C-alpha cells in the first residue's frame, strides 16, 4: 500500500516547527544574579558581622524591611520589598544585569550603626566579574550597585549599634525584646588541606608503605 502525505499535513508540520523555533530563539534566559546581606547588632561598631562560629558572635535581626530599586541616573524604581529571615538575612534573586539600590527601613528602637558594602562575584568562577561595581553607602542604603549577569552580590550588611536607651528597660521588662540569634557563616573555611599539607601527607603515606614492604621481606 502506498501512503501519500497530504499537503495540509506538511504545512501544519512546518508551521509547528517554525513556531517551536521562534519560542526557542525569543524566550529570554532566566535571570540568575542576586543581591543579599544581613541586618545585625554591631556590638563593637567595626562594620563587620561576626557569625556564629566566631569567638564573640553578634546578634542578627529578623523582620527588618529591605527594599530593592533599579537605578537610572538619580531615578529609583521600586522592584521588590522583603524582610530579613530568622537568621537576619535578606535576599533578592532572579535579577538581570543592571544598576541597583538597596534601602533598609530603620528598625524601630535601634540606634543606627555602620552599613557595609558587599562584594560581587561571578557565579561560575567566584571571581570579580567585568563591569561590576559594589556601589556606595548612604544613610541606610547602598546605591549605584552595578550587577553584571550571572553574578551575586553578598554581605551588603546593615549594622545597628543596639537598642536606644528609651527602649532597653521597656522592651526587656515587657518581654518584647528580640531573641538572641546568631547567623551561621555562609562561607566557612574549607576542610580540604592546603596543597603543601596534602603533599606532606602523601609523602608520609608512601614512606610508611615502603617501610612495611621492607619489613615484610
């Protein structure tokens, strides 16, 4: 039996193939960049958050409002609003390459401290990507952050000096003070031995193996 393809079916198949190709070529890639940081009580006012594994870890603040803006010159457009998590961290993910600003709503009852610029690294090789700019610090804000594609800006931290005098006795007396919480270090020191250490271990192993072979003869 001879099967004949109808012209209509061929046209439909061609149209479907063209449609699929158009979708594949015009669909944007998922934006993968991100900006994040912490809100915390900077006990010694040095602008550096001491994580949970430090000798004297510092407390982090949950529920602090943080807003993300896109920037064009001096014009800011609100993109997203979030609050810090139970470990004091905020995160804006799924970002495209662009210029951004991050603004914190000063938490009630706290004396403002040092806000610290973060670092920007490539997602693939952990290096500083071309075109990156960590931005500048303003009052409870980080401005003009140039974030390239496929990169992450971490440790844009908002520091507070502690509770204002008028809130210390009231909050602790009424039991409304925040619980004492510290944040785990997101980048702990690697447990992989340094190259020189690994080489010494290897030499020791080979020496032990050779000694055992000689004694077995």
